[in-house]
C-alpha cells in the first residue's frame, strides 16, 4: 500500500545531500508546517493527517525531500501526487501539491522533485505529468515553464 512507512527512493547520499522518501504515518506530522505554506486553509494538524489518510487510501502519496539532518528540521520540499487515468490524458501522474520551504527556495529542490515525479510517472506507465496552479501564481508559472511544462488548459469550478 502506498503512503505506509518511508520508502527511500534515492541511491547513496552524502552527508551534505538531501534525500527523498515517500511519507508514511511516522513522517506525516513533520510535513504539516510546510504543506501549510501552500495550503493555509488547513487549519489544524489533525485535519491535515485525516485528509492525508483518506487520500492515501485512494492512491495519493507525498514525496518529501529531507535535509542532511535526517528530517529533524522537517522536509525542505514536498510533492503530493497520484497516478490516475481519464479520457483526456490516458494514464497520468497528477501533482496535487508541490512546495519548497520559503526559506529554501532557489536551491533546486522543486526541480529535483519534478524530476523524481517524471521518473515515477514513466515507471508507472504514465503518458503525462499534469498539475494545476492558480492563475495569479506567477512565480509558479515561471518555474513550471522553466521545467518544460506547458499551459494547455483552463480549469473552471463552482462551489457546491
């Protein structure tokens, strides 16, 4: 089952290099502060963990980049994603969440996460990596364009 326990997905890392791991029960609480930088509406740790558990049961995973301190100071960056399929894209990797700690931006962590996600998507037989971002998130738009992503749709929604 995805999302249970940490699974190291990198090779040998030096003491200075960050490492990647899929987040499990033991690590999820350490991701809350960073996820709140992206999702400030998550008002409480318990709510975040409950949502993560429900989504994990449906295939959602969080890949975190941990610092050389073994995660004592929390993740430097993280990406929440799922493998899914629809008639528009076929089988694809959807990135729900992508955030680098605001104090760590500019160090290439977001690009490293996207590279890992592309590798994971290819390994899972996905045709594409897809993500959404708000129309006013210009810094993210620039980052995604630099990473080779193209804007190809406009999403509409309405509260129910």
